[in-house]
C-alpha cells in the first residue's frame, strides 16, 4: 500500500481532467499535515472530472463542507473503483458535497467512516443529478440528518448498492434523522439496494433509522430495514420492507479493490433482486449469480441477483466456516505444540467434520481429537491436533483445514505456525601455535582457525566473529592478535620486541540467546612466539650535490644524519658506510666516500662535467642469525658537475656572454636563452666572424621572432648543424636572416649537414641566399627538419629550393607554417630523392621559380615517387618562369583537404576527391589570400580573405598531437588563435575567426518589372578580429525562378571583389517580368554569414494602341478592328450605338442601323501588369440609298 501524504492544499480541479490511480487498495491520497483542508476541490464550471482507483482519506474541511471532495461544478464528475474514508466536514458532505446542478456518478466505490452535520457520506444540494451504482455506504455519521446520504433537491438514483451501519443524530440531541437516507426534497429512486441496519443516536444505540422522507414509488427490488420505509410497501415492486436483519457480514476485504459487506448465507437479500442490466457486483464478481431456486427462490420479476453491492458467488446454499486459531500458534525450535485448536462454525444445527487439506511443509501433524460440537444460535465445533516441527527447523510453517456439513465444504482456513529459532553454540578448531622473527611486520596466517561452524545447517546464514578474551603479553604486539570470520589470524609484533604470548579466544555468532540459545563457543588457547633478530641500521641521506667543474676536493660535514645501528639493545654495534654503485666513475678523480659520522668527500675530475648517481648502504656488525639484517636498504643521491651558464648576455659576435661563446661552452642538450633586459642583448645579433657551428644538441630559446634576429650580415651562413643523430638542434622564437653562402655552397640560413634533427619553431627564416640550393634551409643526407608555426620568406637559391631543399633520404615536416616570397626552382620546397616531405595545415604561396627554365614555384618533387604528402594545405599563387608547374611539379600524395591553384605538371591530386580543391592553368582556384603581414602572433602570415574557399574546408581529423603541439591547438600565430573555429578547421596556416556581412545600400527598394533598380546592391564585409577584408569576394545570387532579376549578361550570380573598406557593389540589376518581393543573397563562403537585399518587382503599366475608324454607311460589310497593348496581353472590345463587335481583339464589327457607333478597347491587367487606360473610337453610319423598281 502506498500513501501520498499531503502537507498542504492541492490545486483546484478547474479543467477537464482524469486522475487514475493503481487501485484503491494500492494508493491512498491523505491529508497529513498543514492544517484542515479537503483532498479535492472541484471548481465551478462545465468541466468533466474522472477519479479512478484511489483511496481519499483524512480530508477535513473544518467548518465547511465536502471533507473528501467538494464538487462545485455544473459538469460531470465520476468517481469509480475508489474508497472515500475517514473524512470530516463541519457542515455538509463528510465524504462528498455535490453543491450545484452538475452530475455526480459513483461506481464500484465504498464511502465509509466519514462524518458531517448533514450527509456523513454524501450531501446533495440544489438540482444535481447523482447516480450511485454498485457501491457501499457504511459506517458514516452525522450530528443532524442523513448519516449515509442527504438529498435536498437533487435527483438521486441508487442501483445495486448497500447502505448500512450509518448513524444520524450522533450527538444524541434529538435533532437528526435518516440514519441511512434523508430526503427533504428532490427525487430518490432505489433499485436493487439494501438500506437496513442504520441507526439513530450514537453507538451503542440500536434505534433503527433507515429512511427519512419519501422515496420514489417506482423503486423496486430493494431490502429496507425497520427504521422507516420512505413510503415503500412490503411486497410491492418486489420490495422487502421492515426487515429486521439484512444478514450482512461486517465491512471487510471480500475481493476487489474496495471493502464490501458480504451476505450471510441466511440473508433475505440472496437471489431476491434484479441486476438492472449490471453484469458485475462492486467487486467485479458475476451478476446475477443465481443460486438453487429450491433453496433461494427468485423474487417475482427478478433474475436471481442478490440485493445490494455484493453478489454471492458460491453455489450450494449456506456453507460452514473454518476458523483458524487466534492468536496463531508458536513454539521454539525442536519443541512440539501438543494442542492446536481448529474451529468450525455453521448457521445450521448440524455437526461439522474436519479435514486437513494441506499438511505442513516443515513438520508433522498427529494426535487428532474427535470434534466437539455445541449449538446455541449457531453451531460451533472444535478439534485439536499436535504439531511436531522438523529437527532444527525454524521460521514460518503452515497447514490448511476445512470443515464440512454433509456435502457442504467451507473455504480453507490457514493455520500459520511460528517456530522460534533456538541458537546452537558455534564451534572451531586451532591446530598449531605461530612463530615469527622479530620485526617480521604484519602477519596474516590463513586458516589458522578452521572447521568454523555457526551451528547446524539451519544456522548456516549466521555471521560469526572471534573474540580475544586474554593476552598474557600485550606489549609484544603493536597490532594485537585477531582472528577474522574466515579463520585468518592477523597480528603485528611490536618494533624490536621478542618473546611469547598466550592468547585465549572464543567464537561468537549473531544467533543470540533468545529462547535459551547459546551464541558463544568454549574458549581455546594458542601461543605466539617472536624470535630475536638483528635490525638493519638506518640513516637519512643528505641533499643531492651540484657543483661547477674544476672546484677541487669537496667535504660535506654531517651529510648523512640520523645514523642508527637499530633499537636501543643494538646501540653498541660498529657502523660502516659502503659505496655500492657509481654510474659515472670518470666524473671523479677521488670517488665519493662517507665516514661513520656522516661526512661526504669527493673530488671532481678536472674539466669534466656530468651527473653521477651514487648508491650507498650502512652496515653494522650484528650479524644475520634468524634472518637478521646487518645492512640498510640502498639509498641513492646524485652529484652534478655542471657546465657553464647558457644565457647570452650581449649582442657581440664573440667573447664572454656572446652567442658564439655560449655555444662553444655549453653542454650537449643545454637550453640557450637570451637576456633581453636593458644593457644586455639587443636585436640583431650580427655575425662578423663567420657561421655558428652546432656540433652538439642545443636548444635556442629566443624571446620571439619579432623581438630578436640572428643575422649572417650577408657575408656568411647563420647556422651550420654538424651534430649527428640522435643530436637535436632546436631554434625557437628567433628570426634567422641575411645568411649568405657563395662559391658553390648551399643552405644560406641553416645547413643540416649531417643526420641530426633540426626544429624550427615559432620562428622566421628570411632574406637568406645560397649560390646553389636551399636559400632558407638545406637538409643534407638523412637528417630531419621540422618546421612548425614558422614563416620562411624572401629566401633565394640560385639553383633550387628557395625556401627548403631536401637532399638524399632526409625528412622534412612542415606544420602550421607559411612559405612565401622565396625564389629558386622549387621556390618553396625542392625535394631531390626519397624524402619524405610532409606538409600539414600550411600555406605555400607567392614563391617563384624564375628564369626561362624555372619550374615548380611552390613545390618541386624531383623524385619519381609521390613522397610529398599534402594535408589541409594551400599551394597556390606561385609562379614559374617556364610556366611549368607554377604551383606543383612531380608526383604528390594527397592526405585530403588541400587547395592547389594550378596542378599542371603534377599528379596525385584530383579536384573534388578527398576534399581537395584543385585548379589548373585554364581553371585556377584562387585561395583569396591577403599579403604576408603581421596578423597577430610573432610571425607574419597570409590571412584568408572573405569568400576564400579555404575557410571551413579542412579536415579536423588532422588536428592532433603529433604533429601539432596541443591541446589547446592553435594556428601558426599561437596562443589566442584557435586552430578550429566555427566547428571546422580552415585549410592553410591561418585560421579565420570569421567575418560579418551587411546590406549597406540598395535594400529595400522596388522598381516596375523589366526595369533597372535605382540603386546598385552594396554589401559591406567587416571583421571583429581586425582580419583584412580588402580583396575578398562577395557572391550576389538572385532567385532562379519566380520574381527575380538579372545582372548584366542576364546572369543570376556575380562574384565581386571588395575594396579597401570591404565594400562590394554590383553593376545595374534589372527586374524580370514577374511582379513580387524576393531577396538577393550576398554570401562570403560556406557556413559564413549572409546578407539579404529585399527587392520588389512592381506591376508594369501598359498602353493601348487603337487607330481611328472611318465613317460607314448602313449596309456596308462587317469589318475587323485590332487594337494592341504594349504588354502584348489580349484586348477586350465593347460596342455601343448602332453596332456590335466580337471580343477579344481582333473583333468583327457589324452595323445594325444608321446613326453612330463607338468601339471601346480595354485591358484589365494581371498579376504583373496594372489595368490599361481604355481607348474608344467612334464613327458615323450614314443611311443607305434605296431604289424603287416599278415595272409596267
């Protein structure tokens, strides 16, 4: 059973609504706290409310009406399959008040235990219509009238219902009447209904009071008690009136979701009713259920239904009842119950027999006595039986029995026997003692206690615990001995303690001692012995050492501290430090040593730097008997002999603090930084004594490419990297410029002259030249060059590879970078052999391959294999003097989403495949790039202009680490410039952050069809992020059909370039011949904002052309007139005067007499043209001549 406990008033039911619960026996809606209030208040108005499957309980309207439900509507309220119980009203309707002229239907519902002044269950006022069907009204009270139902003006029909045990005048003041029904006005019709055993005055009064007021004389098939008949006559309409005992059982659960009064087998209501088309009773049982007519003859005109809400469902007449013992029996485990009394009752003076219909599942029955029967007003028989529970069983057992009178059997009665558990003592076994060595640490001995049992099988679910009752030597332990439920012994010997202890333990279960049970075993003893063992000495090592080279002998007093031989009983032992490991013995001319007092000594080898890891132990002379330990655990520390500082402090070419000097003295792997504070490094650092040779791994951490330049002074290469693999030279945050090599040398800016890895990060490589190849970088042999977030511009190679020259089997990776303005065959990148060269999200544009033989302005792959991989990259707007491959030469591999301006003389990329945008010399693809400029970040970039096809055209799957550094992922410009904007990455090194576009002029406007609009269409593109807008492309598109227009050349779409202010203006735009509004859309790329120009084509004017008409003579032949109109629509004709004309033009004119004729031409217009001004032409009609012929 579930309850909704209300803590305040529910909202009114003010509109059509259905409240459907799971069943009155499942869910109760109850006033719990929050003062007095009814459960449901139904507002006024013509609404329909349905309440089904609920118990409505504990409502209290205070001094008002309708404790459970207040129905103030004029619509229909239906309550079905529900219970309305325990509600209170100070005025009318403890259960329900129906106040207005609506309709209330109560079906399959029990209203019980409610109280009010009028109408304990239900009060009906005004002209309401109320139908009570298959329902029970029981146990309701009023201080005044109508203990069950109060009707004052309504039309009430009660069918198949039971009204009993209600009371009026419950305050005993003599002012109330109608314990069952009170009617002051209106109509009350009873059909197949019991109104009996209702009372006046408070309990225990038995003064009958069933009906007060007159009932409808048409009422039929009812059973009325002896407390007022309401005008009904016994025997009329098959009514029974004045019945002393209706034969009802008490209100109870007799099946179905609501309580009912079942009929006693002697009830005069059985088979004396009429179903009045009902097919079930209140519970859902079949109606009618016609019992044997020889026992229960039907009423005249009846159908064998029972009167009231309950239909008896058992045949054979009056049956006995089997009564279980109360209270139900109980016993303790393994103890028999010698006498359980079974009882049977019967309304007739017939002895009963007892039959066991179901034996107990966990015991046996025996010793049945003979039945003992006594008859007073009814028969009562008893029989006893002995119950013996099965061994060790406890819990609930049961058996069933029935009683019989001749061939009539009772329903089965359940005898539920509670067998109380009696706990048996648990048991266990300990097979051995336990011995460990001193300081052995926490001990876990599995199965130390075994054969653990909580008792017999029926107690197997009990939990057990071991309890230590005694410990003869508790100081021997830091964690006392304990045994868990599985028998595992745990304990921890105290540090440095040894000896023995006797432990006493018992096992206890949770079965308790109720009913004399035993929950604790007998105690058992065992011994734990801890053998004496030498403890390891301990110490605390000192700090790691760091000194500069050539400092001489070092002595560090008290380097090792907290030196201890062990516990106090070992304090006299002798201690020695041992050096057990040295990872770099060559670092020292006198190796590290530690005295017994903890003093560390060592001497670094002259002119040697590095790091050594030293391993030491401390040993005592206590021995290792019984597993003793005489040596501490090893400890390590490091001694670092450091190189000189690596901070460049001035801009000199050489000397102390210069870049050249720092490179020479730096250790391999050192980071070289620059002190840019005033008085130190200023840009540029200009080399005057030749190139800088990198013969070891170094990292150059510059302050930013826009803050510091390393210049070759146009007289030497800048960096020559000679270190071999796995050496790494990293250049970050620098501009490397003005490097020059002559005399057949290559690599003007950087030469990777061996197999090392060269990283160029957040840097600029510019204005470098080589007399042969690799103006910016030459990657020699099998080296690796990684270029990321950097710009290579204005580098020149006399032969090839203006930006990058990749030789041999070297690898070049270009990520998030710009290569522009470089010159040489393969102006951007030249690859000689097997590569590979990987280009990702980079922009290669504005490079040239000069001269009549120059080829591959962007990238030149000299290999026969497609070893150049392109992904998310732009290669466009490059030039070649020979015209051969202005952008690409040689085989390529597309990894997708590239933009190539002209792919002539290359292979591997196809327009539309893998997301690639690929053009040719005859149909190039323009990426719409801005010039190389400072667009944010430390390096220059080429911005994507409005309308660029590269915007939102890349592949997000490429933006991962590696090759990118992140997350967060950025474009070339770095922090603050996200790599993915508007959900999809752009192609190239630059990620546009978006533009806005607006219709700045020419919207809205209108013009007649087929005429020019007065204003051109002007769109303005802007950027909230200061991105360049000049040179972008705006696409203007008119509708393809319907009202629209065209640009010159009769085209619907034009692409226009924005001026320096981001403005694009269309040429003249002409309306087509269809009138109506429409939009011309200005767009700057897929997924980007658009602007709409609201244009309207107005209807056109039209002119009628109608020549004058010559005068006519009556009798002339018919003639045609054919006026025309400028719109070429049809012209309507009308005639007046002495003529007729057919319409439309051309029309035939017919003369009908002498006089005059007027022909009028008109055109009414249509969806595209206004009506024309009518034109009329008139002419005169002369009389015809006549001749008289007079024959002689």
